[in-house]
C-alpha cells in the first residue's frame, strides 16, 4: 500500500452542537488516504471522555503490539488501541440504557513522532480512540473521514 503525504494545514470546524465539547484546533493532515478512511467516530461518540482516562504512550512497535494483543495485525503497524472497561454499576446502567457505558478507559498510542512518520495526525488518532472509549464499536460503523 502506497502512502501519499501532504503538508496541508486544516482548521477543524466543529458544529454548534459540539462547539462546547471539542475545541477547534489546527490539524496537520499527513495521510492523504485519511480523507477516504472513516477514521473519525460518528458525532454521538466524538466528544471528550467523561470517565477516568489513562493514556499510555508506547515506545515502539513491539510495545504497541503487546499492548493491543488480541487485535488483528495492521499492515504498516498499529497506531493505537483503546481498552474501555465497565464497573458493576456501569454494567447495570448499560443494561438499563441499552447502550455501552464505560467508566474508565486506557488508550495505548504511539508517540507523536511515530504517528506522523506513519502518516497520521496525532489529534485524529486520539479522537478515534476516545470515540471507542465513548462506546463506538470496533466495527467502526458510521465512521467519518478526517476533515
């Protein structure tokens, strides 16, 4: 798979429904294929995480594979993964509300330099994983392309 790079500077515009939740900030989109990938979660999952969030920045590809063990291998290496977890109370609430509710989440992510070398903007990858912390399923249904 060929990677094409661009140094386009984009400004992310957030709709008024999410203006209070997600700040607008510049994103350097390095991976031109990101515009065709559904990398961002649906709007219902694209907001700050309200539970306990732990971010584990791994040092190399081997650590990433170990941290994300059990997930399918990705050509070129994995950039990140998320491990949401649920307490008994949240499991009960999930049953009542009929949706996934997580009270803590660990994100394993490559460092910013490695992410850029892989062709990804770190901010986009963080939003992707926070979407999983917010309940976005691993099948990525409803995903949106990066701006």
